[in-house]
């Protein structure tokens, strides 16, 4: 158990809809990262938050947004969903904002778009 | 652009048959190379961090090494419970993708009893 909690584990919805994925980092971790894992693309970095502030951005679509709250949990919002958004979405956390620290991953949310 | 390539894509071993997984990388300003293990339906589990060429880390049957261009994950006398996908990732210095890990596609390891 990594200590990172993601909810829900599974999400099934339709095209055009909007969903929210939630992540609680390990106790004491200030950085939260979001990744998308698909069969053809592998694990792709989406966005990082550190202590409530956006810190780094990857190839995140404009339809996607995230935020980190004062209690340090984070939410990833996906809107106008398309079939291609079906994937596993992982959250990871680390203690500080340092590139040489390992990130610890949750068990993900599996998003299926019908 | 930072690139991480893992080989082979899949590896099938008999229990006790030692082997190595490769991770080659092309990055500017490597800050850390990370190995993870991922089981089906689970998130990546952290194994090792390597920071500089020549560094080695060991954990049970696994040993990770690092050169200036690649890293190896050596598996000695593997057991069926070592079956998993092994992922390699790198972090680089600075830039707009500060906290980003760039992952390879992974090696699917299957160990038969």
C-alpha cells in the first residue's frame, strides 16, 4: 500500500459528459502528480501541483483541469469526454518539489467512455 | 525531447533463470532514473532511484545499475511472484515540466515455475 488513495476505482460514462477524479496523497506529501496510462501511449504526465499551486504541465488537454485543495487532496476534472479519453488515470505524490525524489502512485481510476 | 526506451518488450523466464532488463535514455540533465514494478490492476510500485553513472542499488533478487546512457535491472534466480511489468522513468533538471517523470513502455516479465 503506497498510501495514495484514489477514488473512484472505476468510472463508466458516456461521450460528452464530465467527471471528477479524486486523489489523497500520502500523509505529509505536498506534491501531487497526475498521469494517464493507455495501451498505446504508456504512462504520460499530465500535471503537477505543489502545496496548492500548479507547478508543471505536460500534454494535458484543454478539456482537462486539476486543482489541489488546502487539505492537499487533488481533483482532476475531465469534460466533454471522448472515446479516446478511456484510460487509467493515476495520481502520485512526493514529499517536496524536487525532481530527484521518487513519486508514489495510487492504484488509479479506470475510466471507460461508452 | 527526452526519450526512454525499454527492451525487451516481453521476457519469459523459467524460475531460477537469471536475466537483465534494459532501459536506455536520451535526456539533457538527468536528475534521477527510477525503476517501478506494476502488477495488473495496480499502480506502479517504486523500486529504486539511481542518480549518477556507476551507482548500483539492490533489493532481494533485483539489482539496478546505471551508466551515462542506460540502466539495467538484473533479476537473479527469479520466482513466479516476480512476474510483473517493470517500468523505467527519468526526471530531468528544470524547465516547464519540472516534476515530470518520462516513462518507458515497460518490459512484461513472466516467470514460469
